[in-house]
C-alpha cells in the first residue's frame, strides 16, 4: 500500500477513498499493541496519501499525529512519527506552515532526538534534516551544535553520523546564505569524517555535504575566503581535496536521494 499511494498510481485514488484510507491508517499508527513494522508501514502510507490530497483533508489528521510523543510510547510509534514528519516536510512542507503546528513539530523532533533508543534518535535526525527545507522551522531550533556533537562523538553509530551529515547537507542546500556564516562550526567535523575508516557511508555523505556547504559549483570565492581563515596545513589539505574530489561531484545527483532517505 505504501508503494502504491506514494507512486503516480496513488493519484488515481479518489479523494473520498483516500480520505477513508488516511483515517484508517492514522488510527492504525495509534494502536499501542500493533507491531512496529505495521506502524512504520502505516506512516509511509499516510505520507504518500498526504502528497495527493488537499490540505483541508490531511491537515486535521496530521495535526493529531505531529505532536510531541510521550516518553513512555513505544519505539514503533515514535519512529512512525519521525517517518511521517520526514515525508510530509520533504513532499509538502506547506502543510506545517501554521505557527501552532510548527511548535508541535519542533517539540516532536526534540523529543525524538532526546530518546534513549538510537533507532528513535535516528528517526528524529531524519526529520530534522527535512526541517532544513523550512527556514521558519530550522531557525526555531538550535540544531547545528547538536549535529556537530553527534559527528564528533566516538560513540555515535554510523547511522547517526550519516543522518547528521545529511541534515547539514540539506541545510546547506536549502539555506546557502545562512550556512556561509557557520563554516567554522560545520567544516571541521565534516573534514574529520572524510578520514573515517570505520564508515564508508559517513565518508561519502561528508563529501557530498562539503560540496554543498562550500558551494563548490556555485560560489568559488567562498572556499578561497575560508582557506584564508584556517591554518596553512588544513588549508592545503582542504584545497587539494576540493580539487581532486569535491569539484568532480555532481551537484544535483543526490536530489532524489534527499527524498528517498526520509
């Protein structure tokens, strides 16, 4: 069902049927006893339906789900909320443009990020990454220090590091002007991940993130200006890496991946 409603075939479902499906799926996500796999599948289906329905139909139901989750809730419910929010923000961020809903969304993400289970925190990071598409949301939460801490923490799993890197990448792509003022905070931990021998996924993600953070293909002066601000050894290393690797990456090849990873 999740594949059907999220594909072009989903557009053929009538609004009446889609509305009924949406109600059933939302209820399924709230059943505490349901297996976590069912909750995740329901969340994916809900976000697929939300793409093809008017906001007047989806907003009342999404408002019920996109709220802070009780710490005692199951991991399945928490992960499902993260999946749902990620998908909504990636496909139709205008759905969470209302101030009251934005406050709840921020509370939801903060709760997921503070959870004691790493899989829940990873779900929160994926949602946080998609928040970077919405300046009104991303500017309401001090997210960069948290992401940097994850990247610098030896205890962080590869999955967590990749999710944090992707959040930084989406921030750089969606808000390049604001990102320019954060290079001192963002670039050093990304450079460290380039030397990560424990996770090739984190290394490759860091390459793509750096390409966007330093605006390699759109603003050549930015890298030159940054190189003048750091010590000569680091400057030579970064300049060489940018020439050998970053300049050869395609700036648009990960656009679809940004959506698929939600």
